[in-house]
């Protein structure tokens, strides 16, 4: 799916940035995902009623596209999955309501912390601890995991692509979707609140976009909201770091970037759409699709890894021939 809004400008600027900075020093990490979205109120999944300030929106993520400088960085037999959770901080509808086309919703990190959401899955190992070097505190809103697609140990090949599932998914409940999305090893943690430039906002585009039950029965090809975000990476698995600052409006490299108000942020910059949930039968109320990029200086092993991946791909094609 093509990048939306902010990402259109980001992609162009990233191309210019790569020209300005040696390719061996700067790399562009790109993510495209397919999600299903849940609404929580006071820690309980809700499937009807109007959204309100304080509600938590949780996405189970499947990331079928992860590239470094345009080259696939996912080893064969693995997938990148994860969970995103943000809490509604304010709404611009009449009287602060979270309904009506044109309503702007702003989000913050979950008050109970991302680990409180990860713990709601059925896999007790999903919490990101300090001992693992990736504590999901400090305003964490996204956690991603690299895991197997073999089905061994119950780790299925998670499929959240609305186009191939007719709206359904192969995870059967909120707990099961969180479980399947958090298996494997920690890959990345991203947070709000650590940079003055960080944000997460949504603009409702449909009259019923703020009503959970209405969205649930809306055709999954119809967009009910547009989302934009910029977050700070607090943990990145080797060898895909360290993360560089980029201008979240243009995508250009910020060599003097900081955590202040300078339009620069060291983490993913992304956008996406939320679609109707028609076909969902697992407590989720919507489908969504997000694309994001961030800049990094991968360790030398990354280049070797990608080279081996391309070599293996060529060998496979020769064997098939």
C-alpha cells in the first residue's frame, strides 16, 4: 500500500538524504503492516458504544514488509509481528466528544504501561523486562517481535491481511491475537513522551468513525480515520541500530537532531488508515494499515546478512530453474 500524507513527503526526502549521506553510513528501515484493532475501557474489551477519552486502542500487528534500503530483511521462515497501544488523551468533537467526521483525536502512552497490555495475552514471556535490555516503560507504545512461522510450539503464521482473509483473521480473540503477535524475540520498542516532537493523532473521516459498533459493521474497504505518528525508538535489536534523527515532516536526516522541539525524532515516522471491521469475529472492531520509516546506521553484520539473503534467493531461483 502506498505511503499516505506525511509518508509521501518522507519517501522523497529520504531519497535525497541518501544522496547527501554515504550509503554505508545511513540506511532506511521501512515497515508496512496489516493490523486488527481493539478498544479497551478500564482493561476490558468493548465492542459497542462511542469511544471516549481514556479508552485504550490496541493493535495486533503483522509486518509482512520490512526492508533495509529496499532489500528484504526478514529471514526465511520468520515474521515480524507486534502490538501497539495508545490511550485517547483528547477529542475535538462537540463538548470533547470522540465522534463526528473531522474530529481530531490525540493519543498518549497507556497509563498502565505497555507491559500491562502485553500481559493480557496468553504468552507469559511477552513482557519486555529490564533483564532483557528492552523494558517497555518510559512511554512505550509499540513492541515488535521476530518469530517463527513454522507453527512449532503453537507459533502460527499470523495473517491479518484483510485482502486475503475476507475480513477474518487466524487469531481468535483479543488474548490470542496479543499472544500470537508477541511470540519470539524482542525486535523493537518505540515510545511517546521522550521527545517533544513525538505525537500520535487520528482524524475521523466518517460520521460514525468514533462509534465502535458502527465501525465493526462498516465495510472493510472504507476508511473511517487517518492516522499520523512519530515516536522514539528506545530498543532496537542488533544489528539494526543505532537509530538516527530524521525530520518528521520531510524525512531528511537531522545530523544535529535532539529530543527538543526541532522537528527531528529518532524513531519511526508513519501514517495509516483505519478501515471498517466487517468480517471480524475475534473482539476486534476495525482493520488498519500503517506504513513507517526510520533511519539507522546498521552494524556491518547487517550488510553481510542482506548479502546472504540475496545470495540465497538467487540460489533458490537457480534450483527452481
